């Protein structure tokens, strides 16, 4: 078979703006079907296969003498790419986005605080005692891709201010989630690896200050930091966020310099071309210079973000959903549903809703802050419901919370998955329904 025949539809799919939230739902459904089918044993056998990348006696995907299996590779290696992209987004938002000034950031950050505090408190109030309480951080997160995907289904009726508000408080949520992962899910710190990782982070920082723009430079040392974190006891996905903050946000050429250079290059090209013109060496050199200059006018941060978007949305996150969204329904009963499942469902749907809405309402009612243009309490209620879509990061934290608990860990994780997925779907449907009713076409 001609490989080029496969490349074309794959490339078109990656470039098409397919709703990533829908893809995640479909993949999660497939994972659940397989996990409860006769192919369940093959599915789990696949995820337990070892992943090895050897250079002599050195295996990159090895921690403390243990080779990663496919599930660990997806959760600890591929998800580092996801957190790297999140780190890039956070850095961009703090430099030029909605988090770049206190005035713009304060209201959505307050909303995010409510959306983190209330779900955790609600979890503690209603969760079973003992090992189940370790999952209190699970309902903190809002899935940006999923929630924005639901919002995009409403089309042009959605005011820009609403999209910005949702994106900003979801980014602030991510910051909270990253802090929780780094502080509470890192254990058994090995100082030797930690010190080496700090040294390599210092190299990346110096590279940034010396205006090193090569993306390969940050990828190479980023992989080293990831490996050192993996073996130091700090959760390796945190490496992705840290490396993202060392990537330069400034381009090598500024736009004015690029425009001047472009005009000079175009002036050297022939004004009229007749027939099938074969490029001369001079013309070829000029066009290559334009191509090189075009790359240099885009900052490494923006270039990384743009290149990683399809990789994260259409490969990394679906693979994560396929490996982690499987729920085994055998043995489920009412007692199971009344435990972690119900707790997470209520925490995501009502904890997020009450936290985001009440904190925002109080901040605006006090007169200190004002509601964004073309937003009101009704649309705030709808977007607060969308905040209950936890999915990716919630599943990630659930795995960290319960997977390694002896005896009952697998059962608690299974209950958590059902609570996360059902709560996220319910919050998404309710949020969509509310916003569809309150957002009027004439407001566009």
C-alpha cells in the first residue's frame, strides 16, 4: 500500500477543526465498551506491555530499575507533552493574555478559586472516610478543551467575553491543579536527581537569557529534565510545565524588521515571469531567506503552541482517554454508586457550579469588580456549569490518588472514573442547555 495515500486523510483530519471534546467522548465510550467485552483481557494486556527505548544499557523509559508499561508511558510521558502545552498557554496568558494584568485577571481568577475550593469542601463533607478521601483534589480541574468544545457548539451566539472568561478561569484551574500534583503527588524525593534537574533547568534559563531560539535545544534538555524528575520522586509531568516557562516568548526578528526585510527581498525578485519559469539560484536563495525569516518572526513559544495543538488534541488526549476512561461495570451496585462515584458527581456538578457562580457574583455585587461586557448572571450560570467538566485532569488526578492503594485502589479508581465521566457529561449537557436558552442570536 502506498503510504502517501494514508498521509493525506490523516493530514486533513489533523488540520480540520474537529471538536476535540467529541473525540474524547467517543474514545472514552470505546474504552468502556472494550473493558466490558470479551476483549477486556487483551485491552489490559496491551496497557501492561513494557515500553523500552534503549541506548546501550540505558533505557529512557525506566524509573528506579522498573521499565514503564504502556499505561505508565501514556500517563507519565505523553501527558508531559499535554502539561508542556498547558505551561506554554499559562506563560502566554501571563505575558499578553487575560492573566497579564490584575484588572483583567482578577474576576476569572476569583471564579477559579471558588471552582477549586467549593468542590474540595463538598468532597470532604460527603465522601466516605479512609482511603477514598485521598481523591479530594479530583474535582478541582476544568477541562479547557472539553468545555470550550461544548461552548463552540453554540456557534456565533457566544460572546467573546464569555469564551475569554471560561478560558481564563480554566487556565487558573490548571495552575491550581499543577500545584496540587507537584506538592501532594510527589513522594520519596531523591536529592541527587533533584539537584541534577535543577542544574539542567538552570541551563535552559541561561539559554533563554542568551537568546537561544532553537526548539531542539529546549526539547533536548526538556527530555533530560523529564527523566531526572521521573527518577527523583517529583511527578514527571511537572517537568513539562517548568520547561515551558523557559521557552522564549520573544521572536528573533520583530515584525517591523521582518516587513522591511521582506520588502527588500521582494524587490530583488523579477516583476514579470513568462511561461514555465525555472528558479535561478539567486531567486531560490531569496525565497529560502524569506522562509527562514518567516520562521524567526514567530516566537518559539507560539511556534510550539501551534505545532503541539493537533498532537495534543488528536493524539495525546485521546490516547489518555482510551487508557484511563475504561470503567468495569461488573460488580457495580447501589453501594458502589453511593461512594466515590456520587461524591465526585456532586462535587463536579454542584461544587463547581456553586463555587464559580457564588464567588463571581459576590465579587461583582460588592462593586469592586464588574461583569465582562455582554455577560450576565444567566450566562454566568451556564458557563459555571461547564466548569464542572473535569474529564482529562480529573481522570489524571484520580489515577494518582487511587491507583497505587493496595487492595481497594482499583475499585476506588473505577468508582472515580464513573463519577468523573458522568459528572462531566451531565455538567456539559446542562451548561449547553442553559446557554442555548439564554444566549440570543441578536446578541452577536
